[in-house]
């Protein structure tokens, strides 16, 4: 009976993936904020909502985050992936290459960076409405010039 449970446990571990899969999973939370708030957020072209928000993204993929807000320049950042140092150490000293390989296949082997996107959106001058010009009263300007000339002559 003991042998059965050991075999079942081993099979469960193999099917579940490596240690990184079990410890921190195949997804990672990434916080996205902007100044000003309320910018539309797209990740890899898909709309997710407005800032501030926290997304649960797949560790295995590279993500392109785009922020858009009317009157501001668009903001874009690429979230890269890197092999987690903890996972490498665990593969070398703990689970071994089989579990490390499983973690690599399902993405748990990686971490996403940066883990937080903090965007300061710049006003878009090309989209800003032109300032209306005050009408010029030529007669008033001419009268002011004549008044100044009289003061200068006096």
C-alpha cells in the first residue's frame, strides 16, 4: 500500500510540473499605473481596462503593454522574460533537470520584468486644441500709439 501512494505521489509531481510550477505558477501579477490615471491598457493588442490595474500575465510570453489617453502621447513598454535565479538554483541543487525542463515548457521557469509599469503620460501638443486668438481692434491700437506719441513728444 505504501508503494502505491509513493507511486501516485511521484506521478502527480511529474504531471503537475516542476517545483517552480508548484511554488509560483505559470502566471505572474504585474501592476500597471499611470499619471494621469484612467489610461486604456492593451496587452499584446487586447484591451484589459484602465489604470490603475493589476494583470495576471503568462510568464512564458513576452508582453507589449500600450497605454492610451485622449490628449496624451501613447506609451508603450515591452515586458521581457528572464530565467529566475531561484529556479536555476533549485534545478541545480533540488529538482534536477527533469523538473527544470517541465518548468521551462510551461513557463514557470521565468519571471516577467519589469514587475511594475509606472507610466507618466506626456501631453500631446499635436492633439491639443489651438488657443483662440482675441480679436484685434485696429482703431484702439492706433489710438494707443497716438497717445504714446503725444506722451513722448511732451
